[in-house]
DNA sequence: TCCTTATATCGATGAATGTCAATCTACGTA
DNA sequence: TACGTAGATTGACATTCATCGATATAAGGA
C-alpha cells in the first residue's frame, strides 16, 4: 500500500484521454476485496443478520446452526471467516462460544463500496 | 429450496432462547450475496474505481485494460459481471464501448451490508 | 476418572470462479 | 468489397471455495 499511482499509459490510439489519476491501487483493492468476500456469501450474510438482531451479549453457535440448515463444522468455518476478517468477535463462556458484531465493522465494510 | 421459513428449533438444552425473528431469509440472502460477489473482487473494484473517477460520459474499454494488466477478454468478462449485476451501464458509440456507473447502485450495494 | 456436550480443526470432494488463447461480430475505412 | 480495429464470446485450465464426515479439544457433570 505504498505507491498506488499507476503509470497511466498515455494511449496514442486517440480513443481515450488518459487513465484517471485517483483510481484505486492494486494492494488497496486486494485488501478491500478480502473483506467484501467475507460478506459476499448468503450463509454468512444470514449469520451476520442473526447476530446483529440477536441479544447484545452475543449469540451462541447453537442458535446459528439451526436456521441455516448447515452442518456444525460448516457454520464454524463461516464464523471463523467472519472473525478473521474483523466483522465478528468471539467470546467463550463456559462450554459455549458467543459471537457479537464488532462495533463499526459493517459500516466500514460498506464504505469500501461507496468510497471508491 | 421452497419454504424459506425454518422450523426454528426450540432448543431444549437450555443454552439458547430462540431464533431471532427478524433474521434475513434465505432468498433475500442469496440475492444480496449475488450483488456483493460482483463487488468482492480486486480487479472489479479497480474497474469500478476507474469508471467512477473517470469522465462522466463514460470510460471506454481501452482505458480499462491498461491499468489492470489483464487480457482484453478477461476485462470484458469482469465488465459483463458488473453490468449483469446492475452496477455498470454499457453504451456503444461507434466502434467503442463506454461504461458508466448506474446512479445509485453502489449506494444500494453498500446498504445490503449496513441494513442486515 | 469417565462420559457427555459444545465447538473447532482436518482432509476430501464437488462446484464455482478467474484467467487466457482463439475465435467471432460489428463498425469504420481504403 | 476487403481490410483493420474494438470488443464480446467460447472453451479449456487452474485455483479457490463451500460443504461434509471424522476427529480433536475443552469444559462440566456423574
């Protein structure tokens, strides 16, 4: 994420003016895509929705496996992706694991789209 | 894949209350994920960025193949995905094709994340 | 200590996806 | 009409990803 400015090939063919100077760089795009990929899955969207609309002290995994009709390992896998991308936080209380939304993470993810 | 409302298993184990009632449904999640998938790719993010910061009357393909260091068929393929998902509009003028942002499409895509 | 329950991890598999080379279509021009 | 160029389409290939069964870990209870 250092020099994001591109060479801006001055096309001689006469079709196009020049590459716009403030276009998103390669590294920046890669990082943004990684977070957006975490959200761009129907089952993970539903997981986020359930957690968001659930109790503020967290939603446990047993409340997530039922609605999605997926196996427990699969749900755990999706939850890991959401935690690794900074969207969900995991807290273990006793035998159970509770997931909560990371405060402004969804807002920040949305801004990756609006602030191109 | 017919009845999207699930039995909402009233778990007897004492761990969890019940499935939250206003969670996103299966069909809704699938549709949202389809649009978000279109955005969740580094090269497509850069395409959107270039078009957004480009001239208001559209950016032609020859201005898009250069910065991305991808072959012309690959760029065309990504552009098709963005058009099919309603984010970009294509207009052919003469030999060239010009792409523009569909007015509030990016905003709407972002709201798919914030309004879960 | 043994057993049960909740969750995570591992390995395999089939499907979806990004990329390219080759080809096709449409338009402009000599 | 023939040629050159811009862009889209097709088919193939490699990679990534979602899912599952089996297993591991960890905590609580008998």
